[in-house]
C-alpha cells in the first residue's frame, strides 16, 4: 500500500506538474482540450494503457473535445506518489 502524502508533500509535487493541475480535496485534476473528439479519445486510449501498466486508474470524463482527469489513490484515502507519477506521464502524452 502506498503512503498518503501530507499537504506539504502534495504542494511540493504540484509545483513539478503543469500549472493546470489543481488540488481539489483528495484529488489532483486537470482538463485537456483537443481539436476534436477523435484526438481526445485517442489521448484517453494512450493514457489508459499507461495507467493500466502502472495499475493506477484515473477517474475521468470525456465530452466531445475535452478530457477531464482526476487522480487519487483510493486505497490510501488520498494522494500518493503514484498519482503524481501518473500525472507526469499524462503531461508527457499531451501535445496540446
């Protein structure tokens, strides 16, 4: 089981991510915008493969060209290093 991060650790890790990531309670969230639905869905497919390889699965929503992703480690009851590792990988996959 992953260790839940304290607020100081969360703030430190957030500074390393793209500025569009925000903390809302026990989640970090970001919205990604694409030119069309196909590109948004393709991005989700790529993220799904990375997430599954890490055995860490996001809460997300897709509406046409927008993908909203929320990360939290439910087993730990909050944010862990695993969330920030996946967020970094997601940022690397986004070409916006």
